[in-house]
């Protein structure tokens, strides 16, 4: 199932549990990507410019607060799901489409028939 809000679509699909329903997106925060770098300048280089390449890339985390009709349990924590975050209208921009490890899941409140949760996903982890 997918949800869209403010031109943003978030979808979670997990083969073990089936799709994780998100009925309402409340907030989303995407941490930045960081990378360690390694110097790859050849020792025989006559230029004074040094060249670097990323070595160890950390794709960061995504924190999502959402509401859904079904109850989520601690069984989801520690599992890997496929996370899709993209724009809906205008030029298509995919912020993330790949594996995400569910680091934490917290129940926040009950809003009518919807349950509100806060989840943190580690991007790129399997």
C-alpha cells in the first residue's frame, strides 16, 4: 500500500509480512548520505590535484510518522523491507527505492480508528 502527502509517496512492501499499510503520512525526515573517501591519485601523477573516491557509503536513515488501521507489533523491528519514497507529480524524483532495515517502531497514539506510529529505517541495510 502507498500513501501520498504534499506530492510525496511512501510505500513499504515486505515479502515476509506482506505490504505494510500506511493510511496517512504525518511526517518524514530524511538524513543525509555520508561517505568516507580514499585518495586514488596515482603516485606517478605530475598534477598537483588529488583525486578521491567514496569508499564506505552510509545512506543514512529515514524517520516516518504515520497512521494506519492495523496494529504493528515488535515482530516488524529488525526486519528488512523495500522502501519507496518518490514525488508523485511533475518531474519524477525517487529519493529512495531499495532495502531498508526497520531500526525502531513506536506506537504514539490512537486517533479514532487509526493507530499512529513512529518508525526509523536504516537505508541500504539488508
